[in-house]
C-alpha cells in the first residue's frame, strides 16, 4: 500500500517547533516572542492552535507554568 500524497506546502510549525515553542513559553517568553524565535508568525501559531487540540492544550499548560 502506498502512502497518501500530501498536497500543498510543508507545515511551517511542525512537531519539533511546537515543542520548542512551548518550551520557550514555559521559560517566560511570550507566544509572540517564541514564534519569532523559531521563525514562524504569531498568526501561524494561532492557526495551529485551532487545528491541533493537543498543541492547544500543551501551549495553555506552558502559559500557566511560565514564571
């Protein structure tokens, strides 16, 4: 069986970047600062939060635990 062909561009905010973003936020960066640090726009983060329930949850936890 063949893997499905994915159309369109690669995701700017892939899983490793999501983890890095949450880590930066956990250590005190704002979401906007963290997005800039990993090379994505705040709008991209906002879109991914709406599309990825797990990422939304992890980001909210990071925001609560930030210093």
